[in-house]
C-alpha cells in the first residue's frame, strides 16, 4: 500500500457484525481498522499495552474500568494498558486501533 487510501473504505459495515482488517503487524505493534454495525462491540477485556483509538465514522461507547465514555468520528481515545475495557457501537462505527508494544 504505497498510494493514499481512504481509511473508511478499508472495511465495510456488515449487518450484525464486527469486521477488522490488520494494516500493520510488526514486532513493535499493530494498526487495525475496525467496522462495527450498530449495537455490536467487543466484550470486556484487557491489553498489556496502551492502545489508541481513532474514530473515523459514527460513534461508540467505551467503558474503561467502569467509566463510560462516548467517542465520535474525528475523536481519539487512549486505552491504558491493563485497564479492563469494552466497546459498543451507538451507531455504525469505524475506528483505527493503534497498539504500540513496550520494549
């Protein structure tokens, strides 16, 4: 991928589904694009590294350590390492997830 790409064309919203496409997978981290249909999400989990969410379309609710946050297109949100978190699309939602591993 050496030409500019529209990130929102990288993954399509699928009815009743969560779709992901890994863009970069290196030893030091990953970049993944996600598409969530309305009311779809990721159940509570933790990650051993900080992760940055960049919302590109729609809106979602992110719950981190019990606190609810709404993230909308054009906004970013930092998920701290080891904090339990979940995500649910308020409406069809797309995001970029950047995870950088500690050395």
